C-alpha cells in the first residue's frame, strides 16, 4: 500500500529518534575510550606528546568530549546506515539497490584506505616537517592540544573524503551521466579543480596541499583508466 506524505514524515521522525538514541549511547561509551583515541592520534608523531599544552582550564576535557562525539558517530554508523536504508529502500529499483549496496561497501573501503594512508604516511611526514622547520629556525615548537587535533583530524577526514574520487567517477560513468572521453577532454580543468580541492581540505601550506593533491591526481588517473574499461563493456 502506498504511504501518504504524513506517513513518510512519521516514519522519518521515528527513524531520526532511533538514530539520536543510538548516537547518545555510543557517544557515552566512546567517552570512556577517549584517552585511548587521543593516544592513537598522538602515535603518528610521539615527539609532540611531552610538549602539548592547553590554554583553557577545560581544554583537555573539551577535546575528550570532541573525540567521544567522533567515536560515537563512528560506532553508530551501522545503525545510521540501516535506518537510512530502511527508509529509502522501498522506493528503489533492484538496479539502484545493487548500486547502493556496492557503493556503500566500496565507499567505506576507499574512505578507510584514505584515512590509513594519511595516518601512517602523510601525517607523520607533515608533522615532522613543520616540527623540524621550526627548530631549524631556532623556534621551540609548543603546540596546543586543540591545534594538534585540528591538524591531524583535518588530514584524516580530508584524505578519507578525497579517496572517494574513484567511486564518484565510476558511478558517473556507470550510469552514463558522463563518458570517459568527456573526462579526458576536461583533464586540465579537472586537475586544476583537484588542486583547489586539496587547498580547501588541507591546512594553508604548500606541503600539506601537495600531500593531498598528488594522491588525488593519481586517483583521478586510475579512476579514468578503470572507467574506460567499464565503458567499453
């Protein structure tokens, strides 16, 4: 039976309430693991641990709350995805359902690859560069915990989002919205756009922008190649 607009709104309200309840529970649980999360975020550059400062009385506590909220969102993702899926799936065609499921798995995989790439390779190099640069100029680095976490979390999130580029291009080609030939013809413009995206998503320095811009360019070229193979099929 077809549902009315009010029925849809009522179902949406019900699912939003479940999501809020799940977030409240997972955020509370994550708060007790915030020390562990902070330790993990300090691992890419252990030298900074002894020099981190906080300029506010509740600065460290607020950062723990922040990490708890992030951890809560991550833990609640299965519930969030399930509730969204239950709400939209009745209106999807079988082909769209298959595309959604595949995109979900592939997108999650790409996001995790991007985060791991930043965590193990890019963040340690970036922090080391800025640390050594300051010391070579005779300046003793003294970073606040707020600034440090902002820097690290921005890198992790930026790389996670940026690594979704292959999924976006492949879906656009798969659904015949654009063709690989069109993408190839716009390569110079796309590369400039990727450079702008890298500048927006990273801290305002050339090193950070290059560390994201170069992987983005490589991902674009790989995605274009895969798209050409798919389009021939």
